[in-house]
C-alpha cells in the first residue's frame, strides 16, 4: 500500500464505532490520517472508538455532540437517516468510508426485513451528501449478499462468485432485503460517478470475523458456546452450509487498498476464495480449545442463509494487489485468544 496516501487526509468513517469500522480507524490513525467517526450507536459501541484512541495514546474529552481529541480526531453522534445531519458531518472531509448500516447476523437479516430497508435511505443520504460536500472519494462497504441466490443454493459447490455475477444476464437477485440495499447502494455510487464524476469504490465483504465482533455473528457465537463448554452444543442449520470466512485485518487492508487504487465506482470482492463448512469451523474451534461436547445438535429450525458462498478475488489481486494474509486456523486462534482474555458479554445479556 502507498504508505503516504492517507497521511494528513481528513477522513470520515460512517458507522466507525462498529466491528470493521473501529479496526479501520486504528489503521488510518497509524497511517497518519485525521479521522472523524460518525455513528448513531444503534449497533456500534463508543468503547470501540475510545479503546483505539487509548491504544494510540490519544487524549479525548466528551462534549455536547460526541467526543473530541487533542489530535483532531472526533466522534460525532449522528443519524445518517437524516440528510441535513449527514451533510453537516461529511462537510470538510477528503474521503468518506461508508460503513454505516442497519445490520445484524443472519438471524437479524431474516427477522428484521423492514429495519434492513433503512439502509436505502442511509446510503442515499451519505452518497448524495458526499457529492454536495465535495469530498474526493467514497468507499462503500457492500456485501456478498448482493449475489444471486440461485448461484448459492447447492451444498458442496466449488463455484467462486465473480463481481459480474451480481447482474448475471442483466438480472439481479440479491439475498433478501439487506442484499438489495447493498446492491442499490453500489448502483447509487455508480450513478453519482456517472452523472457528477464522484470518485469511489464498492468493496464486497464476506463473513468477516475477528476480535471485538459480537455474537450476533456466527464465528463469535460458535466460539462462545465452546469456551463456555455448552453441552449439548447447538449449531444453526445443518452445518453443511459453507462460507468464505475473512479475518478482519484482511478486510481492512483490502478496504484501504481499494479506496486508494479504484476510483470509477466499480465493485471488488474482498474474501479468501476458500470455503469451509460450519461443521468444519466448529471442529477447528474444538481442536484449538482442546475440548468437545458429548452431544452436538443441528437446529434446523434456525436460519442458515444460503447453502454456499465464497468469492473470486482475482480482480482484487490484479487491480489493488490484495492478498489475504490470515488463514482460517490463524484467524480463529487470534479471535479465541481475544475472547478468552476479554470475556465479552453476550449481546443478548447486554440487551
């Protein structure tokens, strides 16, 4: 990565108090950027931001609109469903990393379709306001949920989803309401590039995991059940469903590379191009912890999402030099080490 690209840039991360967002914050601070976090804290956690600042020896104080620091970094409490508020916080920035979204794990996506539709308004407001504010470029956090369901409906598939598959034969068939909001967010960014010249890129994430993620997502939920030695051990679905599990540091690296090197608003996959079945992941977790339950229950009444999902990353390798560094075993070891050390509360306990 061009080490000086982000130095002294004024950057806004929407949704920066979330899982991926605060890992991105840490990297951008280390790259010399001045970073503002905009978040309504509906799913994000202010402690994620404060922890990153502390780790980087940044002093901060609370004020009427959020937090400010002695080095120009800020946290602003803002709802991106409101256009005027969005414009106000975006003004004055060079780059917008747009990660804000109404989001949860598969269970949330399946049971909160109307809430997921809030993302249509959020994406429109952020992209329109970025254009009006004259930002240099927008990085839009998209998702593998944009891909047609019919390419992901068979167990044991070897097919890797390619960027052009999102509109196969000029037809879209995204994964539920959440997938459609991401696909339309990509199209909105493309439209602003086409009509107004707004520079940008969409990065398609797939099953990101790592330290400080919460257990509405599969990996942390599976780790929690194993660390707590829950027996019987419950797995949602058949366990035959597979995913392209991508460690958060690789996601952040790819995101920064894409924002720097792609400006024509096209989309790029960020994954590993490797797939593991949920039951294989569980066995790996058991092996790392040197424990296994007497009984495993596959709860087929719970949602498991599409049957298969893994991304072709050849475009990312060619255009931005992206190569994931963490294999699944290493990523799980690092995540389990964090989990045991920090003992995070269950999201259900928190609520």
